[in-house]
C-alpha cells in the first residue's frame, strides 16, 4: 500500500523515529530504501494475514529486517527477539510522562512543608527535578 507523506510522518513520529520492534533509530528519508542506513517500512502490528487492517492504530515504523522477519508473528513475539516488551514512546508521550513525574515529585517533596516551609520548597524543587529526569521508557 502507498502512504502519503502526512501518514508516513505520523507513523514515523509515533515511536520517535525508532523501530517499534528492535528500537533501532530509523531515517525518515530512507523509507523503503532497502540496504540504506536506517531504512524502514510501515509494519502492521496485527498482520493483514491474521486479520489486521490498514487503520492507523495498527501501523508502526519498523526497520526492514524486523518487518520482514516478523512475518505473521505477533509484535509481542517479535519484540521479545530483541529483549523489548513495548514499542518506543512518541516525543509527545515522553514529555507528558515527564511533566506528570515532575508534578508528582514536586507534590511528594512538598509534603516536607508539614515539617518546615523551607524544607517543603526544597523538597518540591528536588522532587520535580528528579521526577522530570526519570526516563519514561524505563
């Protein structure tokens, strides 16, 4: 199936430009360029042969080697071959998680306010900093 550039951009950005199976960095400009560095294809999480559709929620970027070796296996199975359990997160999702972590850290650190207002301010700042710097992908 041919994809327009808007759809390809959306699919590529869905995992921050990484293969959703092995997490290797992909090159947007090398879409469909077998043998090129970072070459990738659109991969169907649920293969069409197993009833998968071309709906956006079923489409992910995958390096050509992963896409072709996956065949009709599930994404979970194919990810396990490289030791992964989930697809990489989009930039937007990572930022949302970091903001939530920072807020949670600030709130927890701010509980020190009950002991001492200065400790509460310091705790909130440190908690926010730690929360924001935690890697959302583990």
